[in-house]
């Protein structure tokens, strides 16, 4: 009996969170008549791919796909490289200002980026880099870097120093010991932080809305909001676009789920 109410609560929460996702995918396959019907069609019987065709044939679709993949991939890659080196230094080395450095990154993690959009816009404008993917990549990297650094620092701190020292006794330099001993043990942390960074950069909306006004320089989050006609919103195409936008995140999460969850919990309590 003690297990009934936790399981019932978990079932209810699962339905609450899963239903919007189901409704999005179901609406994407519904004919327009079923979408605008007064009586909701809970389980579509007539499937159509017309809305997906409308979405993928929209102006600049493949250009925006390329922009999103480029910006997100580079931001995650740069943040991982910088965080790997910085986390090793913070976990293994003692230097003046180390504690203040960690506190500064914690404050950066808590800071809401939306309040800094105007200042960022002025910086990019003065540098004459509006409508460019370079500022987006740099600022997305800065958004995910604090979390990546703090999480990987916990993983590096949890790895016994004896392993690294043994490798150095056997003839490895400190960089070689890091690459051959420490780096392979950081796989769960790398997966967890890369997944978080990918979701953050992939979904980001306010920054690209302010910095990139040209259609060819935008990313997919803005593309979702453009399916409108003279009669109102094209909900079928909007849901199809949302489904296409969500598929990469869903696939990545399913692929990294086990490692990512263990990585988040381990990095949060160790170090």
C-alpha cells in the first residue's frame, strides 16, 4: 500500500508532462479540418504529411537548420574544451584567487541572460557583427560554460589523484596523464554537460531575435513562429515545425539518457 500513492503520483505527473508532446506530434499529422474542429480529435485516424511538407519547403528552412547545427555544435564544443582544462586546474591545482574564481562562475550561472540582451546588442552593434553567427556562438558558449565547468570540476575532483600520479611515475607528463587517465573517466560528465549545452543553445530565442534580423542569419526557434497566413496561424504547419525542431533533442536525450542522468547526479554531489 505504501507504494501505491508514489506510483499513482508518478503516473499523473508523467501524463501531465507527456500529453503536450503527444498533442504536438498528433496535431502535426492531423488534417486541417480535424485541427480546427470544435470537437477535439484525441486520436487521429486520417494521417497527412501535408503540414510537414509545408514546414520543410518554407523559405530558408535548410539554411536555418545549418545555422542552428553550426552554432549549437560549436558552442558545445568550445565550452567542453575550455571547461575540461579549467575544471582540471580548479580541482587539482591550488592558486591565489581560486575560490573567488569558482564563486564568479556560480554567480554567472545564476545570472539571467535576458536582462543583459540590451548590453550584448550594443557590444555586437559597435563591433559591426550584427546578423553574424560568430556572436551567437560565443554568447551561447558563455551561457553553457559555467554549468559545464562546475559539473566537470566535480568529476575531476572525484577521480583519485593516485591514478594520475601513477601515470606520471610511469613516465607520463601531466598533459599525457590527463588525456590518458582522467579524460576517459569523464565520459558521464561530458555526456551530461554536452546534453545540457545542446538543449540550451538549440532552444535559445531572445538572443537571436535581437542580434540577427536577417532571415538568412537566424536559427530554427524563430522559424517556428513564422507559420501564419491571412486567416491566422497555420497550426498544422506550426506543430509540424515544432515536431521537427524537437526530434534532435529527443533522439539525443534517448541516446544519452542513462549516462546523462548519472552524470548530472554524480557531478552534483562529488568534488
